[in-house]
C-alpha cells in the first residue's frame, strides 16, 4: 500500500479492534484498503470473542477455556491496535489468516 492510503486510513483503523466500533472505519473509510484490512482483522477478532462468550455457558471447563481464550484475544486486540497505529498490515497471529478470506 502506498503512504497516502495508509495515512488516510490510519486515523480510524485502530477502532477496528474494539468490537462493534469496527463499523466506524468500515463506513467512514469504505474505499480505503488500509482500513478494510484492519476491519477484516477486527471482524474475525469480534467473532472469536462472541464464540468465547458462548463457551462461558458451559460450567467449569467453559469458564477455564473462556478465560484463557479471552486473555489471548485481549493480547491480539492490543497487537492489532499497535499494528494499525504503526502503519503495519501484518495479520494477527493464529486468526489473521481467516480475515484474508473475508470480502468487504
């Protein structure tokens, strides 16, 4: 991506990792490839978070797995925000490959 595209999308791209706030860069910068990249990453992270919350329904095992996965997703969220603000387009570890398959 060229510097101009990154500069135009960087201001809002980091919001993609904060749950439903990913709608802001998606709607405001809908033609910006940098924003789209981070929105896709954030969407996969959001879906994983929803699945994790569903796991909490299962007593004991669900709580333990949910807590471990929840902490992992928090770390991924921080990595994503740092990447967006650092002008990087690196996929998130483990789940980033799924974001590439999403068409927006």
